[in-house]
C-alpha cells in the first residue's frame, strides 16, 4: 500500500493551492512523508497536482464523498484516497479504478460490509465520538483482519494511546498543519509539530 510504514497522515485543508509546497517542506523536515489533502475547497485538486509534482511525499486525496471525485483525484496524481464514510458508490468507484482506498466506518456492521468488499484498511470517523481506543479494541475483538486509521479528535495528547493499539496502523488529523498556521505561513511551527508527532510515533514501534 502507498502508506506502508507511515504512522501519521496529516490532513490539510487549503485555501491557496500553492501553499501546499510550504506545508510539504515542513512535514518532510519533521520526518513525515505522507499528506492528505481534503477535497473541501475549490483548490484541493490543484493542490494535489502540485503536491504530486513536488516529489518526496505520498499524496492522498481526502474527504471523498462522490464517485466522480475518485477519478478526479486519480487524474490529479493522488496515490490513494480516504473517505469520511463507506458509501457503496464511492467504494465501487475505487475498486473499479483498482486504486488504494480507505473507507470510513462508525459501526461494526459498516466495518464488516467494507471488509466483505475487500477493504482491510479502514478509517474510524469520528473516532473521538465513537469511544476512541475502546472502539478500536471492539473492532479488533470481532474483526481482527481489519487495520484502522482513527480520525476525528486525534491530537498530540492522545496520539500515543491510539498508536499503541495493535490494530491501528496509523492516525490522521489536522492538528499538525491546521488552516490557521497555513494561512499565517507559519511553516516552522508545522515542522515542529510534525517532528514531535514523528518522535511519538517512533516510540510506539
């Protein structure tokens, strides 16, 4: 999978596509080599294309909620995709494209349904409202083949507790590169947050 070995997938929302270059440089400086660009603004696909051209970092398209967004993200150069849900149409589009994709689940039934379609990597969203680590353990107890990516409420303070769960392969969140730091051009702080997060992840094995 494109994210193999990555424990942290910073999610960014960009109002200016060209600011993605500064974000990527900051993440790489902090030892993080994956970025999720959420399709939440009109410039998201342009930012994905710029990030893919940058090199040195694996680019994911996030917040995929419609099947046509799968094809747009692939055309822009995204290596894989993530969604906030596990809708049939979006999962089928990813399967048809043979494109690595991580659907999101909020119940055991959704997790089982996505697994039946071949998705062994699944995002938990919103993780904080679902019980955080306890939810991950519940999924692991009945569906041990699934690897989870918690999202929603993930921060530096709970990063370690998530990553120590045996069925959690990585986490995603916006605390490393939030919109306010990107808008302010404070890439130094983004690099510092990335470095701290990477250090925590490294300590979890």
